[in-house]
C-alpha cells in the first residue's frame, strides 16, 4: 500500500469503481500523478475530468488543486538522508527507549500471564512483525495465533472468549480493517493490546493497553518507509517482561 492509499484509505468504500480506479492510479503512479494536470491525469486513466474531480470531493477535498497540493507535500519534507542513516536509527531507538512506560508493560505482561489465548493481528508491512512476535510466544510455550487476512480479522469477535488477548500491531493505528475489528472486540470481554507508532490513533484509543513509539513519518516515492524496528524493540521488551514474570511464578526446583 502506497502513502496515497494510507492517507485516503478510509474513503475507499464510498467510491464507485471508476473513482477507485482514479485513486489506485495515483497510488501506483505517484511521481507521475503529482506532476499531471487535471486533463493529463484524466487522459492517462481514460476517464472524464468530471470523474477525477468527483473522486477528489469524495476524498474530502475541495477539488483537484487540493489533491495536487497534498501529493506534493506528501514527499516534500521526507527525503532520504543517505549521509546520516545510522545516526537516524540510533536517534529513533533512543527516543523509543526513553519514552517506554515500564509500568504499563509490566501490567500487560501480567495480563498475558493469566490469559489462555493470545491473538496477534498485523497486516501490510507490519505482518512480519506479528509473525515474529507469535513465533517468539511459541518459544515460551504461550498458546497464540497470528491473524493477517482481512476475512479472518472480521471473524475475530465471534472467536474470542472472556480473558483472551488480541494484540494489534500497526504503525499508523488507523487501518480501517483493524479499527473496525477492535470496535467489535471491545464487547467480547477480551483484552485489546495495541503496539503502534501513534498513541493518539483511533486503534490506540480503543485499546485496553497501548504502547507506542512516536517516530516522524517518512516517505519515498509516495510509500511509507518509516522504520518498523522500534516496534520490534517494544515487542521484545514486552515478551522479556512476560518471561521474567513467568519465571518468578514457577516454583523453584531446589531443595531447601
């Protein structure tokens, strides 16, 4: 998913097929689209200029000029700085570690200790993070399942029991499929954990417990390239805190 779909994804269901085609064209041809005039874009997509304008308005914009402005600003302040890549990552990790809420992570680990099942949910570029976290849970014999397909995510509210935990992993915390699922899961008795890069996101607000980084969004050619590595660090810390509590709970095998 490109940054254009990330920006306007919540409007997709309101668009007609022709209007979706316009949006997908812009997302797939970002560098070209941001330089095109209204007529040039319409001709490239083989639709009328009215369809392009109608798409803009359904995306919550005033018109095509508003769209062109947004396309230009998506990339203006997010150029890659190849000279300072290592320093950038060091700064990101320091920032994430300095802002960790240790008490909240301890509470989450304690809840994990008493839960029967953990469901890890992640899609898109964070899918791999969910798979990683699920496999690490299996290493410590914690029953879990990793869900990443939209039709299974939609079924989650019917699969959960009181005391289960659903861990949503999402950079933006605004992914429509995840938000919709979380809104329903609230009424199942399951705990909702979110690991995001946006503590103020809708997904974070729906969570029982949320831990977040706060990295500035970076993009390249219209695609979100914000580092996911700080989220991995949060997941590792949560897991190791859980492992510590698990070790403390187990009775010692030593003889007095």
